[in-house]
C-alpha cells in the first residue's frame, strides 16, 4: 500500500491511574480525596510517514489531585465543593527539513510539571427511593507551561553541522493551555431493588482551546514563535448505564456513550485526530468480604470515520480509530 496515501499509527498501551478515599465525619458531613487523569492523549505515527512535518509522536498527560467536602443540608439533599490541584506533562515530536542540505531532523517540544488550581461543586437530590438527581461542575484550569525545544539532525560535514547549530539551537519556550470546564447533569432510576439505571448529559467547555501558541526564548531564521489556530467548540456527551445486583456479592454493569468531537474539520491535525464516537462498556463488581470489593470493566471505543477536505494545514485525509479500555479497581472499607 502506498505510504503516501495510507499510514497506520503504532499501537500504544497507556496506564491511567486513579485513587479515591472518603471519610464520613458525621452522618451529614463527609470528606473526600481523589487522584485521577481526566485528560490525556497519545499518537505515534513513526518518523518517516508523509505527515512527519506535522507530528510523529505526541503525548499529553494531566493529573488532578482533588479535595472535597460534602454536607447534607436537608433530608435527601447534599451539596459538595472542592479544589483541584492540576499538573500536566506534554511532549510533541515532529520532523523538520533543513532545506539547504536537504536533511531531515527531529524536533522535540517538552513541557514538564506545569501546575495550577481549579475548583468544583456538586449537588445530589434523592427525590424518593426510586429517583435521584445530580449535577456537578468543574472549572477550567489555565496552565502556563515552561518547556524546551530540542533539535537533532544527522551528523555530517563540519560546515553543515555549524549551520545546523546556528539555525536550530536548543531553546527554552513557553505556552499556555486552558483545560475545559465540565458540566454534568444526571438522573438515576431504581425501578426495583436490584436494578439501577442512570442517564447523564455532559458539556465539556473545549471552546477554551482557541489556539496553541509557543514562544521560544531563542529565535533564528529557522526557529520562530509558533501559533496554530484550533478554534474548538464545546463538546457534548450523552451516557446511559445500568447496574443489576445479581445477589449480595455480585453486581453486573453495562453502558453506552455517544461523544461529539469539539474540533472543526478545518483544524483537525494528526496529533489529535478526533471524531464523534461510540463507547460500549461492560463490567462487574464482586464483594470479596465485608471490607473489600473488586471491580473490573471493559470499554470498546469506536470512532466515526472522519474525512477532512478543507484542512487549514493542507493535510486532507480520512482518520479511523478504535481503542480498547480496561479497568480494575480495588475498594477497601476501614469501618
């Protein structure tokens, strides 16, 4: 198959950790701690594909540390609020052409341990034994990223090496990324004791991702500040799930999710080739004893084929993607 017309990204395994703890101080007042990774991406196209000047390998990781307080202000009605401490690591790789020598070299942009603060709030209302409603909001988080740009070209004659050293020096740089708001509204229905059905609506405020700008401390004729328009709009998701308690120890779960991608066709690029997608999940939980429960789940992500015909970066094509997600959770009660 012609590599100028078709490229398959390398398969990549990701470990996504999470940790939660809760403490009921009184019947009405509880505290919670959480560590989770709500945003992340990774693509690896290899170093010799037709789009290597745009992206070869990209990875973004975000880490949220959350402290929450929840209080039951009336029978059935609880409010919660908390703060988020957020960290992020970013690595963007691509290839660059040194035209005078017709030589390709690698470019690596890294931003490490950027951090900032956000907040969140939620409410839960138990209308009756069958129906409950909930809503939560998580603020946007602005990350000021300090990083480094490194260039690596094949060694050649001394003249070429001197030219490359002058035009492509290692440089510090800065960028700003705003993580989006989250608004979630949901309802849970318990038609009978063993079955719970839940429906949720998400709005993810990706409109904050308007551009990706990188300012280099050292500019040359070949290395200049970069600004890439993104112009994303808000993303939306509808999720439906059910849990059936088979007996006192075993619970069986399944769900379906429809996500609408926030990136306009014109600004889709191979580092983030998203599209609308379906997610299907199954899982189970088993109570090992009075204190310990184990939960496992599997999710299949099927992304709609997305054909780009008016790319702002002159890189039209069709993107296809699937993913397999597996979870394993161990819960332990200190009561």
